[in-house]
């Protein structure tokens, strides 16, 4: 009788889930280069994010959501395919996702969803046919327009500065959707990606009020650069609020699942393209009142590869056997339920500069393996050209760097890094060489090796040349070899299949 009672309760719960909305609308909002903790819901009250504050208050905030890469296009390729970057064929910056890759979008579309995307694309041209409609500012398929090209009209101007946010067409997709179908929207911002424009807010953030990371020089110039970055986060927050308002106006807000996340961390030195939490940890907020209780927090570990199977399970669609992730649907109803994974994995590959590093993280520790330890951890070229990196370089040249600031110029780098993320959130103290942490080091090292073996990870036989010089971020005059696609490299015998 107890078993029968439990069986009936379980089925009533599942029936309630499905009858409330058989196939919910799904809106995925992706910020471009936003750190996990640079918003109100994650403790930074210096940046104004009223709409994200409200979204988190009405939904669930994940505190241990980990991306698979801290590089724009590889991270997005991973999200849409549910696979680790080195298994997507698009693991280096600007490599397009091959047509043979399966995504969760066509699965939703085959199940009757109307699928649309707006904003930054950065995934190439081969998988555009998975969507019914795409309105992107990314005209080449996987490059980011800007500079003179942007000024010449690549961005469709609406109100001042709105088009450069990448968000100007978000609300129009909701208005144009078929009313007789559930819909999926891939809403990808350009904010808060560099370059930054001044004057985009009537009340800009003040340099004196920003929160500077301990590994960045606390100068007025650095604070000013942070303030401009904050301004773009606030602009993105406004568009997020506009999406929510439009859903509410159409009386479909509560039957729509909304996810807000970022593709990688803050576009500053030691953040973006790094495997530290400032690079691979993401804000992750879900609003779905059918299941999610307001104001809840989930501390369980999830990975970006888990998004695809989760959305399909919620929509009642069978997942693809190509996915590397697992569904975290159960955590939405019970954030303190059983963990869905013990480890989350991330990788760093070519992004403006050559590199090959891997990381494994659990809820407390992070282990990083630097395969190219002879190369310095240079940030992306746009950050190299920025105020913060120049300030660091100036201090480096005058031998005035603090120990925490100096990690950016490690040469050679440690082969292994181990951090206690719970007690050292900025990952400033490398524990890899300490005897008291040898057991943890061995455990994390073994977990990474197992993942590399199971996912057929590899170190390329030939390195890719840097596209920019590491000191000034200027284009290099020559390269060791062309930046081929992964498929061409495999044909040439330069990488494993």
C-alpha cells in the first residue's frame, strides 16, 4: 500500500507538471562576456540590474553553473550542441559549427516549436537552418561587426546605442511568433562585449563606485573601464526586462521558461579566456513558476552541456544521443535534491593566442592542467589593448606588480594549478605543490584524465600561430600555418578526429 501510495503521488506530480503546460515556451538569454558575479542577484550591488534582481526573486538562482569554455563561439557551440567544445568541431574561436552536428533546436522544431534567434550569432552558417527565423547583427556568420563596419550601418539603428547591444530585435520576435505554437527564442546579446561606448546611459556608473578585482590595479583608468563595462550590463538588463514585459503583455509569461546566462566571463585580464571562475563560472537564473518556487537558490553543480538535455526533457522531447550533458530538470522542483554530477569540465583552446589548458571543478576545488606551460596566460587581444592590461604592463615593467597581479605574467606557467574555490574565490593561492593537498590533487587529476579519455580529448600535433602580438594586441604579419577549420586539420593529420 505504501508503494502504491508513493506511485500515485509521483504520477500526480508528473501529471501536474505536464498538464500545467504540455510544452512551455522557452527563452534563452545569453550575455556576451559577463562575469558570474557582476549583477545584483550575485552580490554586486555596484552595478544596476533591477530586472535581473526581479528575475532571480521570482525564480531560481544557480550558484555553481560552469561553462565549458571562456571563449565566445566555442562556449555557444557547446550550449547549442550539448557537447564539449572539442567534440563540436568548433573548439577554437570563430570556427563555425559543422552541419553534421546535432543541436537541441531542431529537436524542438521537429516537436512543433517555432524557433527563432536574434542578436549575436557567432556560430557559422551551417546550422542556421535549425531555426525558422534568425535576425542577427552577425552578418558574416561567425564574426562580430564593429568599428568602421559598425559605423557604416551594419548595426540597424533604433534608439541611440540600442542596436549595438545586439538586443534591438528581441521583443519583435515575441510579437511575430505564430500564436498556435510553442516557441523557442535564442536571444544573444553583444553586451557587455568590448569595445565600450560612452554615454549609453543617462546615469552612467561612476568609477569611484565600481568593485575592482584584487588582481587588477586599483587606478582611476581601470575603474573607468569597469564603469563602462557596468553600463553595458545595465543596458542588457533593460532589454531583459523588456522581454519579460512583452511576455506578460501577451499573457504568456508564467507559461514561459526563461533562462539568463553568459557565454564567458568579464572581458578583462585573467577573466575571459581563463579557466578561473571569473572566466568559466556563469550567472544562471531560471524563471518558470509552473515548477520553480520564487527566490530559490540551487548550489548543485551544473554544466553548460546540461542545458540541451534539460530543455528537451522539460518540453517532453527525447534527447539526442550525441549530448554529453545530463538533465537538471529535477533540481528545478527540488534545488536541494540529489546532485546530477560530481564534476564540471572546461577547456581553453586558441583564442587570438595559442593555448591548450583543461580544468575540472567540483563544488569546492578546481584543478587546471596547462599543457602549453611555456606560453604566458595572455588575455584576449581586445583586453590586451584595454586600459586595465596596459596598467598591469606598466607595473610589470617597473617591477611593481603585487603577487596576485603577477599571475597574469607567469612565464613559464605552473604545469598544474589547484585552488580551494570555497575559501579562495579569486583562486590566488595555488595549492598544487602543498603536501597536505596531495590527495585532493590526485583525485582531481584522475577525474580530468578520465574525462579526457572518455571524450577523446587530445593535444594538437601542431600549434596554431598567434593572430596578434601579445604586448600590444596588434595583428601579426605572418603565421605558422593557416587557421583551418577543424575538419581540414583532421584531413591534414594535424589533430585527432
